[in-house]
């Protein structure tokens, strides 16, 4: 085994805490991804679509006070 001296307990504890924290963050990310995918699927079942998934081009918003010039 490695000879870590009198600080071995602190070193192993630090690695343990770090491992637990990284694992907890990874599990949180995976669970949040699943939750977001379920929410998106539910919205799509209701007929609500994402703007980025639309195939129809929407006309640009008109600016107040400006009129479009017509070509002669």
C-alpha cells in the first residue's frame, strides 16, 4: 500500500467526498435529462411543438412606425 504518512485519512476522505460529489452530480444530470425528455414528450402529445422543429417560415415581425416601400 502507499505510504501516505500521517495524512492518509485526510487524503482518502478527500477523494471519497470528491467521488460522492461527482457521482451525485452525474446522477442529477441523468435524472434531469429524463425529466426534460418526459416533459417534451408530454407537450408534443398535447400538440405543442418546439419552435426549432417548425417547418413553416414565419413572416418577420413588423416594426412599429415603419412602412414597407413598394417597388414601382
